[in-house]
C-alpha cells in the first residue's frame, strides 16, 4: 500500500513465451465512446450525438471527443419521484480554470493529485498489457497454476477500473504456463514486516535473474506474482513502482515504467493490487503516513471514501476521476470566482451525461470538491443512512501521505472512517470561505446552494 522511495539499477537480458488470459470488460462498457480503441487516424463517428475522432494517444489509437452535446452553463431540471430539484444557475467558469492545479515536477516517483498527468503513467484509456510474472522460492513452493491463481487479482482490476472509467480503460493480462523458481528464499529480501526491505530491489533482482527466460517485449505493466501460499513473515506487503523517465526498470527487450508485486496482503484482498495500480495510473496515497497528536489515525484524511486512502474500498473521489478523464467536461461544474451559485449534482458514477462534480475556488486559492455519493457497486461504503453531498478540500501540491485531499463535514468520526461526513438536506458547512447548503435531495441527485 505504498510507493517505494528509491530505485535500484538492474541489468538487461532476454526472454520467452507467455500465455494470454482473456478477462472480459464489464458489460456496461460501450464499444464506441471517448477513450476506447479505434483503427484509423482521422476517422470520425457519432455516438449519442457526440462526434468522436480517431487520434493517436501515446502508442495507441483511441476515440477522442471532438464536440459536446450540452452547453457547459446550463443543466436540465431533474424531476425524481417525489422531489423536484432546481435548475442549475450561476455563471460557472470553464472547467480548465479549475484544472489549473499543476503537478509539482520534482517528485522522483511520478505520481500526483494535480494536472497534468505524468506521461510515464498508465494511460487513462485504451488497452494496457499486464504481465503477471509467476515466481516461487525455495521457501515458498507453488502448488497451483499461474493462470488460475491470478484470477482474483485480474478480475478485481478489470471490474474496478472498467467501472470507474466507464469502459475506457481495459487490461490485457498474460502469464507463463508455470511458476519460475527464484534461487533465493523469499524472506531474504527483508520484507517480512510492513515497510521493511525494498520492493524495487526485489523486483529488479528477480527480473535480472529471469531475464534470459522471459520475453518482456509486449509488457506495459509488470506484476511479480508470488504464490498465494506466501506468508506475511516472508513478504508482508505489495508496493508499487511508478518509475520516472530517467530511471525505468530495464529488461533485455525494453524499459518498463510501471511495476508492482504480490506480497501476502495481496492474497488476503485483491483490492490491495487495485490500490497499487492507482499509483501506476498516477495517483498518490491519501492515507496519513505519519501520525501525531493532530493526525491520530492512518485513515484520518479521507476515511473509506477513496481506495487510495483505504485500499479495501472501491470508491474514488470525483476529482480523481476528473484527473483521469473519466469525468468529462460536461460532468464537471467550476465556480472559479466568488459569488452565489445553485447546482444540481447527479450521484457520482451516474450513466447520464449530467453534472457530477462541483469545484469551488476557495479563499486560499485551492479547490473544494462537492459530489453526491449513493450506495452502489463502486460505493459499498455508502448506505441510505450516510448518503449525501461529500465535501473535500484539494491541494495537489500536498505530498503523498500528507493529506492532499481531506474530507470535510459537520461530524468527522475517525472511528467510523468518516462515514457521517456527507451533508443532508438542510445542513450547511463553511469550507475555505464557501458556505455550502444542501437544499434538496431526490432519486436523481442533490441540489446545493454555495456562496462566498
């Protein structure tokens, strides 16, 4: 659940065959939409009244949105069963003005909570090739097959990222027919306690030893997969390695910029590796790395509202989705200047192209995010008793583990992972100069009035 702090230099060599494993994307995925693969540069198509153009993004061809259906300053009145929600009003700014929180360019491990995303990170759309490299050890002998053992992890990755990206991001998994034996004991890397040893050294050592046997030429992401029988006192945890441009993981065929590994915690819950892939797509840790009199719990800042803060939940903040392009411009409202505004927000993850995230420029110059959280497949932490408008501050200049995103609320109970933070109808909260009041709630979303 962490990012390694340094890198290790590794040697180069060559490799062999892989066994492709097909994992189907979620049924909700739409064949032709922004971010999905296309074949011919310059080709156009129309999906749901939106014009898409085939463009090159990195090494892939993907459909890119070239026109929008809905003007950015208006929202249609939503009428649920019992409650009529008001029309969105106010002079909202272009979304670009609320996306100007530029990423610090000085970090070694290139992850951030601001724009623009580091180019070396996993792309937010398209098909990404993931090799599950199966290895065992003299003290951890595999008894199963790699293709079967990896399924809980590959299914979790496919489900979570497929749903969060609305099908834009998918993974193509491959593995080897059998586990490859490493010459030294698993416990020899000193990773038998959380934070002990070095995951980047472990991955580099294994790649160096097996480079002659494995073909890495088609690999975008490497996952060094130890057997499920691995014990915590041998390798306790599963760090991510989001390598920078200047120091990739080198193999005989190519440089790799994204890698992780399975410690014992990955086999207890596959969401562990989903969290690590969050780093590989460019996101920071949202949990507190250092405790103090003020910061008393690891999950002090964001509770269970985002899996980058609590690895074993499936939720993700709207800001994180916006960073990845999984919330489009038509789904984000921006109040860049002081004033009074009314906005109706659909629940985060709604399939309709309606506003799901409201960003407010605070008195500090930083942002405040508002979104509606409802029970759902990606929000198992949410129930009818704690659904509502979730408010949080956004400081992309904050360090990983230092609270760049922080949930706000009238009651913030760390013992319940900030479960009661969302605002309900009639409740008001002032954050960074903005007074936020929930004025209505219905099946189609919640209405808020904000003023500064």
